[in-house]
């Protein structure tokens, strides 16, 4: 049940269709232009083409038009205008997502990348208030002088924005120890799809009643639009040690992962890359010094108090050796550590050398099932004649099997689609699930009934109705359309999931 789509050619420079949800598009463009500025509204297909895809290039969906408000007040005014006309919309940040979640299929795209202010930094209470277009890595740079940082670190952290991190509940390599976005957001101010402004959570601590903040984080843009986020800041660790262990067998590396976790040591990060990934990285400008003949490498980071850290390093070193590591080295300085991490975080980009297109997946399996699941993935790739590049968060079993391919080759594209569908089913059969951090979006809707019952899907629809009873925010995402049709509270409500 793979949902992989194929890219298409750019559309000609003509105006987009004239109607969206019954509203006149030229008139809507003029109205939104009066709010955000005429130059901040795009309506021609050539202008909109840049927004037809996100970081997963296999999907193309064309917005009816796009508007880019520059202030909180403009965002609210745009959402209220769309509510008045009952026009569906999709909020979009940097567009680095990997599930097709920020694509607008003939609805209005509301771009938030102009809202980039850090509104407040409270060093004493280790928190900051930021606008949704603030880039993830910018927060840590802004507070670096105070010995603080923002812990969630997606591989796209140099570009992805906090609004998108909230929508997807983004993780990253260091979420093994520090947790995902949910664990670092104290409060949100959001505008609901009907234009109401609400505050979720409490900057000072826990809130009474239902955890609406927790419900909103990870809702993939289906509940509303973030106006600002109060983020928690983490103290910089006293000491950091980054190790690279290389193995001649993938199974050996997987056993080392389980062995490290079994000791009770919790690394800040525990990442694995297989040989196809290593070779792609080492042949690119992101070359990190990984041994190109290794079957797999583990990138292991330990941090915390200086006292006792070296003992943990020695213990991890010994576990890797006992599991069959050919070599284990510790980064000698900050520059080498940064180089090792650059190779890992730029691995997806390095795969662009292999083929013009890339399918990325995001399944999760129990750590103990890593060896057999990786063997199964390798067998599926070989049987379909495709190259599977594995680079993933091994510490929590969050797999990222990637297949570079040429979408213009119909035969190859078909084999990729079949292989990826089998890989996802193999992960589910291993007791896993379909996404760890990239979200469901468009890409994984077809897999939802494989892991959730009809009653569970219906409950998701009912929760969505609390925030967006008209289902105009990010329509057609996350929950299969038929589930919302069957369980929707009103027959007149739009049927998009």
C-alpha cells in the first residue's frame, strides 16, 4: 500500500484556477493582498511552483494561491478572512518536512517564514518566546552566551522552523536522551481555523485540565496555526564525547546498539549508517572521514558531568569491540566532532549524488528487532533491484530507509514503490509503527489502517473536530478520508481527513 508519488514537470506561467472552495481566487487574492500586501500574495503557477513540494520530492500539489503574512496580526486577519469565506488552507514554514504534510492541493497556502522574531529570552527560567518562522538552530545561537541551547535537533535544523517542529513533533539525533519537541514546549499561542486566538499550556509549568498543548503538538497543521511558542532551553553539558565505531557487519552494529542501552547508559545520540550511505557521504562535500569499506558505522555521543563520563566512554568502547567493531575512535576536538556530525546530518543531501530522486521513510521498530528488520530490508531491496540507504536513530529504533531512484524511469519507479511498501509492512510486522518524527502527512495515509483500528481513526477525527469542526486546516492529511466521512459529526462537514 505504498503511497509514493512521482514528480512532474513545472507548470506554465499562467494564472491558477479561478475557484477554490467556491470562492473567487482573484477576489480572494485581492482581499489577502489588502492584509499582507499585494507583493506578498502569489497566484501565478510559475510563482507557486516552488511551493508544490516539500523535502520529500515525490509529491507535487499546486496551491490555489499563497499568502505570506509578516506579523502576528496579519496571520490572524488572514485566517479570519479564510474562515469567513470557508476556504481551506495549509500553514507552511520552511517546507523541509518529509511526509508531504505542508502541501496545499488547490487550497490556500499560508507561509509563515517571515515571522522570525525571538520575542523574549528568560535566562533565569531557561525559556524563550519565539515566532513560528524562527529557524531551529537560530535559537541555540541566540542563547549560546548563556550556556543554554534548544535541544531538539532535526537534521534540517539549519533551515526548519519552530512552527513546523511543533506541527510534526520533530525529533532529531539527540532526542534519545533529551526528548522530542513536545518535551521542550511550555506554551503556545495559536489561532484556530475559525479565527479564535487561544493560549495552550503554561509557561510557568503544568496546566490543569485536558492536555490541549500535547494534543496540538504533532497535529500536523490540522488544528490551527502557531502564533508564538514558549520553548524550554537546556543547559549545555559540562563535557561531550563523540565516538565513531565501524563494523564489518550490520548485525554486529545492531547488537552493539542493544548492548549499550542494556547497560543503563543513555547516550545523547546513537546513530547508524550503512555502507551505501557511508559511500554517498564520503563521495560528497560532506565527507566526514567515515571508513568507506565499513558495512556500518555507529555515531555515539555521550554527554553530562565531566566526572564519570570517561568511564562511560570506556564502557561503550568495550561494548562496541565485544560486538565486533573493527575500530572505535573518539573525536579529538570540537572540529572533528562537528565534522562527524555534519556527515550524519547531511547524509540525505549526499544521496543526491546517487540519483535525482529519493524516497525517504520513517518507520520505528523495537531495538531488539533491528538486526532482523535490517536483514529483511536488505533482502527486499535486492529482490527489487533497488539500492536502500539506511541512516537512522538506532538508539530508539527509528529507521530511515531511503531509496535513491530516477522517477523518469517508470520501471524503476514501480520497483521502488513496491519495495518501499514491503519495507513498511516489514517494520509493522516487527511490532513497529509507521512514523517516528516525519509525520503521516500525505505519504503514510495508506498505512494508517494497518496500525490503527476504525474506532481509533474515528477518535482522531473527533479530536480534530474540537479544533477545526469544518476541517479546513490542512485538509486531506493524516487520517484517511473515508474514516472522517464515516465518523464525521455532520454530513455537511467537508470530507477531507
